[in-house]
């Protein structure tokens, strides 16, 4: 079931962005222009002007379709606007750009690695920003994204694997759209990709609660807390009430 759904979504994105797979690395000037649009989008996100953020991130992607940060953040902006189908397309675009970069690294290792380092710097800037509110959950996700990018430097010869944080976001988009089964599949994939991603386990606990699966829900809560995620006491109380 999940494979069919994901295939359908990928086909939708492929129709929307037919040049993505053939995309080459942007030159330095174009990349700089894309990053300028991306930073403007981040400012709009900070001031909760999400419609303007979508526009800025879209401009960044038009300049550099392989700027994965812009795809992901556009998805986040669409989520804030409750545009869940558009958010899902942006997350799929993020995965597609990531896979393209992974494949390009075989012949352009130096340049791809340079762009990866730029991405890490952007994420670290976001972590240390004094103008954006960074809660504990977002801080953890940012730190995990940096760690995953650093790991890619030594694993580029391996097959491409979707990173946990994108799978987590895709699950949330499906859940908010009312597709709980696909959301569960994505969150399970996220937890498998990164067992320390506490939010994925927490979200699975919610799914198990809704299904009335007490043992599975309690186990997911334990895994979330083991990963350092602060589980809502009300969620634990509701699980406890299950027969």
C-alpha cells in the first residue's frame, strides 16, 4: 500500500518538476542568489508571514532546484498555511533533490561536498539565530539534520536513503490530511532511519492510541522518552485508560 501511495506522489512531483532528475549543480553566482532568497524566506518564517515565505523559497528553488533546504522549508511554510498537499509535494521535491545530489556526487564530489558544507553552515546559523525562536524540539531536529549531513560525507558511495526528518515531515502532512495509514508508514520509516528521533516514536504512540493498541502505544512512549523526547502527560494518561 505504502509503495503505491509514494509512487503516485513521486509521479505527481515529477510532472510538476520535469527537469529535476536532469538538473546539474548551480554555478556559484546562481547558488548565492538562491541562498539570498532562502534567507529572505527564513525571515518571513520568523515573522510568520508564511505566504511570503512560500514565494521566497519558490524563488530560491527556481534559481537552484537542488537547494534542498528551500524545498523543505517551503513544505514547512505550506504546513503552517494548512496547505498539506502542497507541503507534501515540497517534501517530495526535497527528497528528489537530495537523491539527485547523491547521484551527482559520484562525478562531482568536491562541488557537492562544498554545497553540503554551505547547507551545514546555514543550519548552524539558524541554530544560533537570535531573531528566530528555536524551541527544544526544533533545536533537536536541526542538530540531527547537521549530523546526517556530516555522515553523508563518508557514506556517499552507499545507496540513497531518505533522511528521517523528511519522512517525519511527510508523515505529518499525511496525518493532517486525514491519511493516518500513510502517516503511520512514514513515521515508522522515520523511526527506522533514525531510532533516536523521539518525535517519530511520539507520533506513532498517538496513532496506536487512536487504534486502541495499548501495548504498542506504551512501547512507543518508552522509545520516545528514551530518545529524550518530552511526551505530553495527557497522551500518557489517555493511553493508560485503554483496556
